[in-house]
């Protein structure tokens, strides 16, 4: 897949349960994700599908009621002298992770900038904090670097802004500051958890473009967590579609957008707003995500799947291989299953998307 590329993150068979007052919630069920240097991987799915929990596990910031039942999260990086090192984050304690990983080598941009920023500290102090703590950077040097970072993320009058407090900035500017904080220690991996949800559409596009620009210039790897396939189309190399704590389809961006095979992926693509359609209805996937307190046998998506087979209520589908990079977990791909095509409206839409992409490239 990426033979000559350096793998920086390998999540294998990750399985997590949360203890709650109502009972155990089996939130993550056998997740496998690989990420290579300089690549962008998107994790897509409805709220509650386990996207953020997976990445919080990779950051070592799981809630105290989380119990890891199995799996590995191997993160590879280089020491200052260039020697390579690979660690299983699940085997490390919180103190070690805070010292060597959080902010320094893996940084996260959260959904709402106001929950990430300290309202009692100036913007400048918050950007400098990580550099001083991780690298013992002298204050003057940290200040100059923080000003440069604010300029890099597109904030004008950076010197003045350093003395501002978060409430004095707009939502878009606050999110830029959060990105500057994330970049302060030159991380190898940037995790973006719905980084544009709280912003209006014009600012969303600017933040996405900013993250892409930073990635190009610094050669870092990025993981996007989102439910918005429109964002995914602009940024990702590979896509993992998650449902009820499992990856149900994974592949290169073109495989997911132009040749989706899982009924859930069909539903997500159909639910994207489309200005060119004659249909005045907005498609929604029927039903609701499952309650993970009550696990059912078989395929978790079966109750919402109009193409569900009898076996879907009994056995969980394995991952069927379409190509070397494209895998799908649905019994519809079993050679014995009846042949089911994607909905006609979606097929027409994909043809139109392909055409638009070709015109754009020309």
C-alpha cells in the first residue's frame, strides 16, 4: 500500500468498553487503522460511532471509566538525535504520555475552540506553554516563535493578538489559535476532531485550507474525524467509515466516493446536500444508531439496512477484499448473496461527481 513510506501509527484490533451506571458499553470493537508519514486519513461516521474515542485512545487521554480489552496502538517517531523509536501507547502511563506524546509528537485540534482554550490566559501564553514545558525554550524565543505561528495560521497583527484573551477573538480566529497551539511543538501527527463544526461555512473552507497548507509545508500526517463527507472529499487520501464501534468500509478516497460497496456508505453519500439534483427531498438514513448497551448478534447496521439478509441477524460479516486497499464488511459481498446494486439516484450522483472532478482537473 505504502511500501516505501514510513508508518507512524498502527492501531491493531483495538477493543474498548466503558463502564457506566447503566452497564458496560462496548464502544470500540476491533479497530485497525494504519497511517503513513505525510498522509491524511479520515474517519467518518455518525455521532456515537466511536471516531473520537479511537483517537483519544491514540492520544492516551481516555476517560477513567474506559477499559481497554485488547489491541495495540503503535506510534513511531524519532528522537532528537535521529534514532527511531516505536512505542505501544496502551502500555504507557499517563505521566509518560504527557511528557513524550501529548502536544509534543501528537497534537489534537478539538471541535469547539472555547473548550480547548483557557479563558484566564492570554493567547500568547497558551501558545508558548507547550514549548516551554516540553523543550525548556527560553521565554523570548518562545514569544517570537508564537508570533510567527500566529502569522503562519493567518492571524494579522500577531504581536497585538498575543496579549488578547480568547473571548476577544471570533470563532474562526479562536480555531486558528488552537491550530497554532497544536503546531507549537512541531508534532508528527495532527488529529483534527470535527475542526470546522462550530464555524460558519466560509470560515470552514479557510480552516480546511489552512490545515492542508500546514501539512504540505511541514510534511506531517493528519487524521480527520468528521461526519461531513464534503470535508473528506477535500482533504483525505484514505477513508475509514465507522459504524457502532467498527470500521465497515475502508479504502482510498476515490474508492469510497466512486465505488462505495457498504449500504451505510451509500446512505452517508446520499445524505450529502446536492444542489444539482431534481429531487427536493433530503435523504436520511432510516432509524437511529444502535444502543451499544444492548449488543445484538450479527451486523449492527442490519436494522437500518433495507438490503439486510437473514444471516445479518446471526453473524457479523467479515471484511471482504475488493482491491489491495479497499475492504468492506457486508454479507452482500459474499459470493452466495443476491446481487444488489447501489441506489440509482446515488449512481447518477457519483457519475456527476466523477465528471465534475475530471473537468476540475482539466
